[in-house]
C-alpha cells in the first residue's frame, strides 16, 4: 500500500509506475494528472495514470486514456477478391465500475482538522460505499487529501495525508477489503483562488473548496 505519498512535482519523489512502462509526459500548461519532478505522469503498479479530482475527459492524455482518443483511420487498398465471410462479432467489453467522489470543503473536515465529521461519513456511505457495492472486482481505491494554501507547505502536506488516512480508515471500518492507497497533495492543487486582502474569516470560507478529499475507484462491475 502506498502510504503518505507526496506529490513528486513538489518534493522530488518519482512515482512513474511499474518497471518497463513508457514515460508519459504531462501537459506543461495544464495537467489533471499527478506528475513527478521530470513532468512525467505518475502511474500505479497496475500501469494506471493517477488522475486528480479535477480530471475531465477533456484532460485525457494519449497513453493514459487512449480509449478517449479516436483512432486515426488508415487507408485501405480496394478489394480485388470476393468478400470474406463476416467475422463473428467481438465479445462485448466488460462493464467498468470506475467512479470518483469528492468530499468538499467543510462538509468533510472542520478547518485545520483531520477528523471526519458526520456529514462526511454520510456522503461516504451514500456515494462511495453504495457504488463499491456494484463492483464485482476492484483494482484500486485511491484516496487523495488536499488543503487550502493557509499555512506552510510542510504543515499542509502532513494535514492532507492525515485527511486521506482518515477517509481510508473509515472505508475499511465499513467493510471495504480492496487495497486502498492514500496520497497527500497538500496545498499544491488549489481549485479556487481568493484575495489575500479579505478578512481572515472570509478568506477561510472562500478557500473552502480547496479543503477536500477525493476517493477514486477503478474496477469491473458485477
């Protein structure tokens, strides 16, 4: 299990995945994938690229999400022989059980805290646990903790790791037996910017969306 994995791009660690995998470069302008200090997208032991909680299909990168990129049509020579018998239809691809749940702002943790509150537990039960029940096989469960930008990098890194661990522990307490990896992203992946001139209370409220935990699941449906 990956415990307390900090972002490679900010603390100099490499998370490029299993031996033999081809490096996939992240978009230097905007990337919705975790990446190491070389700008290479981090991959888990299954070869899957780690997406952030803000990932959308528009952020897909060839090699990570090849199924989202239309194949290039290749010219074919005109047939000069009688058509071959129609091939048997390919078997249907197995139905996926991939999803992500974002526990946002203070419905997850109180400011500067790493203890799950009642609202967060209810959302995990209703959305994550319920959806996991529809999976026949779970390949990986990834829990990523985030903080706002108030405070030092070191402090926020530790806080984000504690928040990810708290969610992982709750999932296990509810009977999740799949492997759960945790990651602390600290304050490196803010999704909302706020004016520093705001009074502190208003600034804390404004930065709320950055204080979040993302649960990502990949597997096959029943």
